[in-house]
């Protein structure tokens, strides 16, 4: 999967109009300077040579240097931005699961009753809303109109200057340094982007949880548990939900790619300095090396999550063996 994706992104970038040299120099770059930069960046080499060089670098986990904006090592630039994306994606996933599992189970337990209809309507609406539109509406309501939450960024500018950064995950850094003013600022800045991304992702989890819990509640062992007088809440949340989790866990792995795509849009809306904004900036600059490296890292990240989901799958269902 990683090899196919790396090949596709390499070909697509070469087919798109524009190049990093023209993007970096603009219309004022002389032909001689452009020619010298193209030669320095290796863009004059045949495509098969560039492709072989790219695959060799990927195999050695050498991401190379950016073609534009200072030509810094891409690993350093990604190392500065990936913690910000992680700080956004992890709580958004937890929020999506909480919203998906609890209301989904309630809808299944209260099937064809008012809570079921309300939760199903919510899941359909929230799943159909574009993530960037929801983010803009949250900004308009809670930041511009009400003034409760900041419009963008990870932390207040002045507070951020005094925060000692160790991991660049600001929640952890503020706790490690005992800077509770910074901790509060980070949490406030997280509310809107995490809620936006988590809500959009929760719709599919609600529907999948509801369907699987309904099917599980019709199994014979659930009927036997009820016949033995076990409390209904234990039957539903202790037995039915646990066994209905297997398809949901599988979906988590499939949703990671969608989560990263949603993170790109969410980071753009909230000016979140993570991998998503970095990717968009590099695409606009036609920085082939940086875009290839980011997409490849996304593919590796998705593959690792899929592996973790497979392991978790076998833990949830002892019948599964690899």
C-alpha cells in the first residue's frame, strides 16, 4: 500500500502544472537563475532517476530536504508539526468514539422510541456536514458572536512565549513545566477544532454501533442473561456492547485516513500549525519532495494503526488467530 501510494503521488506531482523553482522565484527570476536552481535540485534528471532516488530515500527513511523556503531537512519540519496534529487527532478520536458508542448503544436499547429517532437524525445530519463548514460556523458562533473561545491557534501568543517546550505537545509540556496558565490556554484553544473533527467523525460510529448492538441484543446468550435476572444495564453495556465493538474497532482503522484528511481541513480553518497546513503550504509551493514525504508518512501512519487494530481485534475476539 505504501509503495503504491508513494508511486501515485510521485506521478501526480510531475503531471501537475508548475514547479518549485517557479514557485520560489516568482516572475522576477532570471532564466539563468532558474536553470541553476533546477540543476541544483536535480529536476533535470530523467523521471526514472528521480523516482529511483525517491524510493531509495524512502527505504532508508531519509525524507531529504525541502526544495523551497530555506531547504531545511523535511524530518525537522515534520518533527515540529506532527506533535500539533497528534494533539488534535487523538482527543478528536476519543470524542468521536464517546459520542459514537454511548448514543449508539442508547439508540439500540431504545429502538423505535424517541431517543432512537433523535440519535439517528443527529448521526445523519452530522455525518453529512462538511468539516470545514462546521468549523467556520463554530468560529462564527463561539468566537466572533459570543467571544467565548479563541478563533485559531494552539495557545495565546504571549503565554506561548514563556512555555518551555520539550515534546511540542503543548498539553504535556504545560503539565511537565507546571505552567497552568499555559495549560488552560491550550485546552481552550483545543475545544473548537477537536469538537469540529470529533463531531463529524462520530456520525458513522453512532450508526455502526446502533446496528451491531441491535443484532447482538437478539442473540440467544443475551436472552439467557436476561432470563437469569441479570440487570438490563449490565446486559446491554456489559455484554452486548462489548461483543458489538469488533466491527467498530475495525472501522477505527479505516477511519484513520479520513481522520487525517479531516485534520488537513480542520487545521486550515483554525490555523493549526500541524501536518495538514504544512501539506497544503507545500502543495501550493510545488515542493515535490516535501509533499511526497508527508503523504508517505501519512501512509505509514495509517498502516501502523491498521496493524494495531488487527492486534486489538484478536484481543477482543479470542476466536481470531493470525
